[in-house]
C-alpha cells in the first residue's frame, strides 16, 4: 500500500480535500443565492480531516489542496494547515480561496506550511465583481492577495471563470493585471455542476480556445512542459514574468492522465469530478476511529471505482446535481 494506482494504471498523486461547504460569497456558477448548509455533525471534524490527509500522504500522495466552499471560514483552518504541513511526503500543500479573508490569515498560513495559493478573481470591476459573487467586495480580495505576497507566498495564482457576455471583455485586463502583480493566472471553463438559477450554461459557456485566441491578440504564448500536478496546461507569456494556464474539462479533456481524487466536506471519497463514483470515508473513520490501516485499505480498494473519464457537455444540461461548494472548488 505504498501508492495508489487506479484501474487504468494512473497513479494518484494529488488529493483535493474540501473542509467546508460554507462560503461568504455566492458565486453565480458555484451555488444558489439561498443555500442550506450541512449541520456540523455531517461534516468531517478538523481531527478527521487531518486523519484523512495522513492516510493519503502515507499512500504516496504528494500534493494536498484544501478547498471549500471557502476554506478560510472554517474554524481551526490554521491548525489543520499546520498539521498537514508536517506530514512526511507532502511536498506541495495548497489552498483555493476567494481571498476575502487572506489579509487576516495569510501570515499564519504561510508559517504553518502552506506552499501555494489559488485566488478566485473573475472581474476587476467592483460592481461586476459584486454581481458575479452576489456578496463579494473586490477591495477585500485585492487586499488579501497583497497580504499573501507580503507574507512571503512565492506561488500565487489567480483563477478566472469566463462567462460569455458576462466578463469575457475582461480577459486581457485580467492577464495584464496578473503580469503587473507578478503572479500567474489560469482560465477555467465553467463546470456543469449543480442547477444554477442565475444563467443558462449553454448561453454563457466560453471555451478556452476562444479565451486563448483573445489573449493571442496581444501576447505571444510559449507552451511549457511543467506541471503542478493539476489539470492546467501552462504557457509562458513572452516578454512577461507570468505564466498562464488553461483548465479545459470540455474542450480539451484531461482525463487520460488524471492523477487526482477529491474528498468532499461530508467525507465522501469522490473518484471523479464529473461522476458520482464515491466511497464514504466518514463512516469508516467513525466506525473504526484511529484505525489508519483500515482507512488506507478503504482508499486503496476505492481506486477500482475511478472511471476512465467524465462526459461534460456544453448544451446546458446538468450532468451532476451537486453544487461546486459541496464538491470542493
């Protein structure tokens, strides 16, 4: 049990762990405006989350990303980062955040061993940012990003979801902003997860081929072979210090070399973002408390359930009912 191999001979090196379904934003592509969140008893505790991370680390997983919802609204998040940061074998501990609370937490997260931050930023216009997030304050996010830079984070990346006729006129502005700040940026195609009420996905979907074409109107892009173990395909912006990534689950399916699994806030080991194949780790943890070997064997056995690929479409149909805040961003 030194490593995880699925039924298609893919080695699992990366786990994304959702630590809360709650968020201080209500992004239009992620969740409904009026959400019902899980009761505390159904959510993994900080001790249980650390136990799950330990199991994966001992099975050869090299990268762990903490997600939500918004992970920084979870009480005890700094303690969890510190505990995971001490696990042997974890060479990359990352977090995806909306950035609104980073000015408060950046320093202790960096001291606790967090290596990498992805900050969601879909607009640089305060009014549009508020409309897309429903509750967000752009100035707080920008203050959080700069607090992270001051705290010494060397690996900060912006994540932008581009929606046609909603924020696609800001693609070049977002790229230029990343270059000015000396950080990287990835563009992510909208995922058909959850039944959102704000828009029809077939009307707002914009492929990364279209996004890249817009960028190449101004910049030359040089493809890079490097990877952060995630699904981004990276390019160097010629003449700039920043890299640009494209996460394209629709237009350029990356399933063939998938090395990732997810643990949802409820403790479900989700074998694929676009399918419902899963195993209940919470039940195992609570029926066999402290039994690391049993948990590890459960994870190993679950690898046979990992499907070969997802089947996202762009016709507006919802392939998976669960919202992104339940899955983990």
